[in-house]
């Protein structure tokens, strides 16, 4: 065991940093727009299925890999098995893909924070205006990039300050605050005229809308939202203490993450139906819908500023976790100082993020497979790269890794009940790989031959 690495404080800290990574734009920006595009209620049910059947086992597997090795993602897999080092490398390329578009949306959050603080939010009076103002901002060649760069630099600064100080503190008291603001917004949204229609859309499953794509998107969203499939939770778990209870940590993360996503849906969909926005509007959905809610509230400047500030912080605890994967890998594997390593990572993601930002605006016409670079990064990471990482992880941990390691980690060397270990082990061996493969094949249309 390396002794010069930081560790995180008590049980609460492990939950908070892991939940800080999981809860972010994935829950509040991505979840509603993906659920909206995939039919609402039925998607929610399939999504919860994915969280339980795929998310929980893979999360526990990643925790075990990280804490048993105390290494960066690549080093962790390599020290367990040379052959499976590639899972670690997947976890190294993927953060560039995720951060490429994640930083852009984080930048949008900052813009909306400024718009809120300066009172311009009052100009967002109708869905059409909101959409027009959103487009006007995103097609601007430099403004979104400027905000994105600011966000990248804030992330960089926290990373350089170190694991313990930077990450732990910020997560501790702002997350509960975000929760409270979301509840208040949900109450406001649900009581808007016709808000009930939105709740029906979100909670009443309409299985006639389910397609192969629904499963793919639900699976992708589950991986994305839980920060699994790319070495993020492996890296964080490498800082956990030996007595951290991985079972309760994983369960708490999953419950908190799901709660925030469901709350976000309860904020967005009633308002969507109340003011007449298309639930299928895509990545702009949340940014177009939220101002309509704020504008029905007294103290709208206060509410919208608080909301976008907290959303920005939630995004920050997620970008930190992704940046950390890169920084700790570069510094440990390339034997570089942490500061220098952080700059290398920052340089790489900056290039990706600038390209993604331009692809939403001035370079909208440049598409790859019919998608803008931004959309490509978004769906490539969630629907392909992360699930493949999860697939490899479940095969490796389920079948090839020394079984004692998984048992010792999940039960804290026999101190905790072994029920969850047993279930996880079976899930990793049989359920996760089969389910993931089935969803991929279903989407390739292979099952059409069986019809
Ligand atoms: N889960 C975060 C969110 O929902 C984003 C994120 C952080 C992530 N780390 C990750 C996604 C690792 C995939 C993999 O906003």
C-alpha cells in the first residue's frame, strides 16, 4: 500500500464525495432531456431497473478494485491483472470524451447564473423567447467558450489544491442545499396550470413508446449518472479508508442520485406541459424550461441565482472527479508532479471542450454520423464507452479477479454481512454481462431476426 496518498475522512465523507461525483448535470440536465426524448414514464421504470441490476453491482465492483489497490485507474487494474489493464486505459480516454461536452454545459450553467444575478432572467418571458435567447447565446462563437474556460480553470484550481481539501469540503454542505431548492422548485412547478399533465407523462408508463433505443438510453444514463464505467469510482475508492463501509456507501450514492434525478423530472415536466414546451427538445430542454418556472415566483432573481449556483457546484464536484482520474493517472504513471499533471489534463480537455462548444454554434453544420461533435461525445460516452467499460469490469471482477478480494472489500474482511457480496457476485457474473450484451444486440437490430 502506498502511504503517501491522501485518504478521505470518515464514512460520511466517502458517501459525500462519491455522491458529489454522481450527482451533477447528469441528473438535472441530462436525465430530464433523455427521459423526455424516450417517452417519460416507461423510461423511468427501465432506468430504475438499470440502476439496480447494472449500476449497483458495477459500482461495488469499481469500489472494490479501487480500494483494494489504492492506485489510479490504470495502475489498479494492472496490479490486479496485466491482461485487464485495458479497462484502466478505457477509463483514461473516456474522461476526455465526457469532459469535452460536460464542461460546455457547465459553462452554460455559469452563463445562466450571470443572467440570473444581473436580473436579465426577467426577460425570459415565454418558451419561444427562452429558446431564442438560449440559441443566441450558444451560437455566439466566444461567449460560451469563455464561460467554459472559466469553469475549466475553477476545476483545475480545486484539483491543484488537493483531494482532501478541495473535494471534501465543497461537497459537504452544498449538496443538501441543492436538494432543498429542488424540492421547492418541484412544488412550484407542480402547482402550475396543467402541471399534472407533466406528472402523468413522467410517472405513468406508456410502454407503447418503448423501443430498443429506450433500453440503450436508460442503460447509458444509468452509467453516466452513477459515474461508473470509466475509472472515476475506482479512483475515488482508492482514497477510501479500510473501514469505509462500501455497501452503505454504494446504496446511499444510488438512492441520492436517483432521488435528485426524479426530483429534477418533477421540476421540469410539469412546467414543460404547463407552458407548452416539447419534452423532446433535447439538450436545451432544462435551460428553456427553468426560466418559465422562475418567472412565476416572487423573488425570482434569488431563486434562479441560487439554483444555478448550486447546479454549478454540483457540476463542479463531478468535473473534479473526472479531472482527478486523469491527474492522478498522469502523476502516478508518468511520474510527474501533481501540479504539472493537472496542467496536462487541463490542456487536453480544453481542446475537446472548445471544439464541442463550437460544434453547437458556428460549426453546427459539421456533423459526424449525422451528429454534431457535442452530441457525438454525449451519446458516444454514455451509450457506448461507459457500458463497455462496465461490461469489461463485470466480466473481470465477476470471473477473473481473485474472489477473495471482492468479498474482503464488500464485507470489510468479514466484518459486515455477506449477503450483498453474494448478490453482487452473481450479478457481476451472470446478470450484468448478459443484460449489457442483450441491450447492445437489441440495438444493433439482431433480435429483429427472431421476430
Ligand atoms: N455522474 C456525473 C453526473 O451525473 C458525471 C460524471 C462524473 C461522470 N464522473 C463521471 C459520468 C464518470 C461518467 C463517468 O453529472
